[in-house]
C-alpha cells in the first residue's frame, strides 16, 4: 500500500488515502496533536493555557486525557 494523498482539516484532523482512493485509517492522526507533541517541553508553561488558532479562525483549547491530550474547538474570534 502506498500513500497517494493527505488532507489536513481545519478541525485538527487528517485523512490519508492510498493510490486506490481508500482511506488508511491507521495513519490518520491529528496534525494538531502531532505538532503539540513536537514542541520542546521546556518552552511550554501549561499545555492547557496554550492559545491555538485554527485555520478557519476558531480557537482550540487542549485538555488532558489519559495518555495525552485532546482539544475543544471554541467559538470564532470576534473582530477578525
């Protein structure tokens, strides 16, 4: 199986497709959480206090879950 395309969604998720157009579920991970995991921990005061602005103009806030983090998408910013 070979990867043909990857879609990055504004909600922080991805979709990965093979050359036949079939989704490859085991490779579909959150681009947002992958980025958060890649940030050097010594630069993070509090993951839950990070300001995350998504491409569609909404904000996201992280919250701790067993084994890592998840996120909530908040209302759109006003005045932007």
